[in-house]
C-alpha cells in the first residue's frame, strides 16, 4: 500500500488517531476493503487487467438499515465501483459485495467519460512537452528548455469542436519556470494551448493563437525566495491542558451534545453522516457535491475554462496530508483517507481529515444594571476539515458545530489564481493585471451542498420566509409595520427558489409533526449568506452543463441514486441527469423525506493582492436552529473564567 504525505515546511509530530476498523455501516471503506474490492473485480473474467478504476466508494446502506444497527452487530458492506478502459469508450458501473465476495450488479454507459485521474496529470504534461509542434511553438517564444515548461490539464468541456466529438480529452494551458522552484504562474505562455487524448496521450491539436511577450518578472512565494521576511509574531499557543472535549471512536465523533459520523470518498472528499444533537436527528448526510468555475473571458483558448472540480477530477483524491502546527493548530485528531488508484493500487492520504476545537468568541452576555449582576458565557465550536489542491487552487472544506446548536459550512479558497499573459498595462476588459504582463481573469466559484435533512425524523417540509412591509395607511399609521410571511413549498418545481435580498428571504426545514413548547414545528433555518449571480448564458455550452447554478435552492424527494446536481459523469457531459432533471418529476416534498441542494459561491474580481498566492477568501452557509429548541441551548453552560488569560502590558 502506498502512502501519500504532502511536503511540509515544518517538522511536527503528533499522536495520530487511526480508524481502520469498521464500526458502523456508514464508515468509509478501509484500505483492506478497497484492496478486497479490487481483487473481487480482477478475478471476474469480464473485468481483466485492461480495466482501470475510476472510483471505489462505499455503497451507503438504506436509512432503515443504518437506524436499526446496534454496536457490535454484523455489518454487510457493499461498494460502488466505476471502471473504464483505454481501448473502449464508456464507464462500467458495478456494485460489489464484500460480505458475499462477489459482483452483485453491473451496467455499461457507453457515452460516459471517466474523471481525469491524478495519475494522468504528469503523463499529460510529458506528452505535451514532447510534441514537436508544441516544442516549435515554444521556440518561437524563446523557450528552449522544455523541462522548465509546466502544463496544467483542464477538462475540455463539450464545445462541439471538430475532431473532439466523443473523445476523452484535456485542454491544457502552459507556463514556464525561469529556474528551479520558481513560481511558474508568474510566467504564462500566452496564446498557446494543446488538446490531448487522455487515453492514448496523443496530441490531437496544438493551438498557436498568437505570440504574447513572456512575462519575466519573478513573483515568488516559497520561503527561500523571501529576502526580507517580516519580524515573526510572538508565539500564540492553543493549549488544552486537560485534553480535548470530544471523543473519536473510529469515525464516530461526539462533542458536547453533538454526534456525527465522519466519512470520506474520492469524489466528494469529506462527508458527514447521521448528525444529531442530544440524540435528536438533524441531517442524515451532508457534503459538498459539486463546484463549477466559469471564467468570464471570451479570449482565445480561455473560453473553455469552465471546470467542475468535483465531478471532473474528484477532490477526495486531491486531498492534502495535513500537518500539525502548520495547517492545524491546537490539540488535533486526524483521520486518514484510503483511496484506489486507476491501476488498482490502494493509496493512503495520512491526516486527510483534521478534527479540533476552537474558541468561538462570546456566546451570550447580560449585565443587570439594577442588581449589578453580570452573566456571560463563551462559545466553542468543533471543527472538521480537509483541504484539497486542484492544480493551482486550494479549497479548504470546514464544517463547524457550534455551542448554540448551529451547523456552519465554510469554504476557504486560496492557492494561486489561474494566470494568462497580456501586453503590460493592457489586461483587456475581462481581467486585471496582477504583475507586469500577467492577468487574472474574472471568474466565479459556484458550489452546491447536498443536505439530506431529517429534523426530528424523516417527515420534513420546507418553509420559505419573506419579510414584508404593511402598506402605509390606517392600519399602519406610522409606517413602521413589517412582518415575516411563511409559505410551505409543496412540490419540487415549486421549490426551485432564488434568494431575494429585498425580502431577506430564507428557508426553514421543519418537522410539522413535532412541536416545541410554544406549539410551532421544530426546525432549522438555512441562511443563504453567499449567493452568486451566474453570468454565463444558460443556453451556452457551459451553461447547459451547469443548470444547477440558476437557483440557490432546490428541494427534491429523497432518492439514494440522485447524488450529484450536474449529473453522475461530468467529464464531457451534455447537461442531463442533474437536479434540474430530478425536479421535473415534480414529486411531493411536504411532510416527507427530502433533500436540499444549496448553491452558493464566490464572485472573484481578481486583484493584485491575490498574487502570487491568494489570501483565503470565504464562502459558505449556516443551518441555524429555529424552533428546534425551547430556549437558548447554551443557557446551561457553567460560568467559567479562563485562568490562562492575562494583561498584555503591550505598552511596556
């Protein structure tokens, strides 16, 4: 078994917590299970060595099975397996029983294309660098040493370009280093692209659009290049002298009154399951299931930049091995991730998931000026996170469980912006110059979270909240009347909704069969705080493939096979098979088992401060209790004073 350990600039040690034993039906596949799945498939005469593995993941058992399970009982384990070949198009989808040691089902999708695999990145780069036509184009630009040329393989999309139809392709962009470890993204090779058949690594076309002067200014970020580092901060240590307040048993995580099972797979990366508070269910499953990054430029080659980083690559395979004291501060527990390579090996990403506690500021406070009594409590949050690198960008996925009963998802985008060359001082209307001759184009990062809710049980409804003002008149004589109007969304087509800042629109997931002490349904409110207005035309090649982005909320009746908002197989997809098709069934979504699909993101107007490495920018959403509790759930926290706090004496 191979182990992936990402390079780090610091040397740290940790007491790792491993979870290789299956203790729950929703635990992700272990390394041994993945190896067993590979062996079962390889032994079947239909699927020999010429079949490659796109994905292997747990086939999650039905909800009823999960809820009947009791600790120590036998667990039947089944895997989903996607296979592909070099010599034949399509994807073979299997279900494999680990319990029975056999393939249960198989189907063939002749037009589907597999995700671009991590192992293919280097092979694509090597193929392009060795292509005579590409070498000649580089020489025209004064580039002689092809070992310094760097190629990023972008998914090619579906643009009906002659010679590309039906092929498994990457459309690449190129940069060059001026020396070892130099930041390649400071030196884009302008006007030069290539299209590669990923199966054969044949260069089917080199597009030499135009020659733009190669930017030569070095804009580096690695420590060795920083000549005058600032004075370091004095140490700020996060210390828990009595240990952590959470408990990790395998993949089951318990903290305060929260309980959640932590999962992972090669496509979505971090997944959360069976989320409950004080034994009361809130969500059966929650994860980030898709992201699309449309770029705004129509310029040569760049119009194709519309990549689905989850559906076309799989961010689980691109997860980092996190480092104690660098990526994660404090008292940390880690979980490894086990994945399959395309040629049937097992790879382990050590410390792929980070778990820790953080102080979250003031929770509540009140001073009674009559009695001069003061009561205050500090908040804390449990953090479950992972970070994935997709070529130039890093995406940090952070789930927070708060003392006040809320669940928050925060995505942190960092890494290096995708750069292109321009005439110095003339970046064009679609971008901004971030260094002389280097432009970053305007773009968006649009994400979709799939939230399989079960507030106090599976029978849930969604209520839309809009704030309205009374007309100024006799019944509103002073013009100050406004109120919140609630509307139950009853069908899937009726629940295709967009945010409305004019009415402070929000949505509440309720259980109409469970009431709190004031007689209203228990529920959680979805705070859609980061909506994005898409600017790609819905009928454009990219728009047809990303129809999920037109609404910030979709609600569907639960179906375990409806998993991805843009479709199961995104590479060269045609735009069918996603949530916009699911809702055409127009099923009932009132008082039943439902799934929310929340779309949010970042509208990235690039600035010089985003280069050479972009400071984290943030997006996300929050699920806040709204009638789920009878009162503030943090009211029973015991008074506490932090003995480690002291006066700073900063003026001394």
